[in-house]
C-alpha cells in the first residue's frame, strides 16, 4: 500500500511538473515503487498459486509480460520522427 501511494505521487508529480527537476523527482519515486513491484510480484504469485500449477508458466509470466512491454514501446519509439522535416 505504501509503494502504491509512492507510485501515484510520482506519477502526479511527473504529470503536473512545471520544470524538469520536478519531473525527475516524480520519475525517481515512480521508479523506486516500480522496482519494488517487479521484485515482489513474482513472490506474491508464488505464494498465491498452488505448487502444482507453478510449472505452467505462472512463475515466469511477470517477466515475460515486462519483456514484451519493453519490446513494444521500444518498437513504437522507432516511429517517432527525429526532426521537423520528417513530420
């Protein structure tokens, strides 16, 4: 619950920031909470899913989803124009 509040605070700071240092502070708070969620998520799945189902991909599903999301936004980032002439 504490890291959810930190993540929401970081998101709001990044969204309403009027200057670059405040955006960095918001991204820092959001990054700290995202790191906690990434390390705690598989542990929660391991404790909540019965052991006989863990070999069906539940243990690695979090990491596969993260890798897929990173690949997706990196691929979409290649579509952004690099200069005004490409617009």
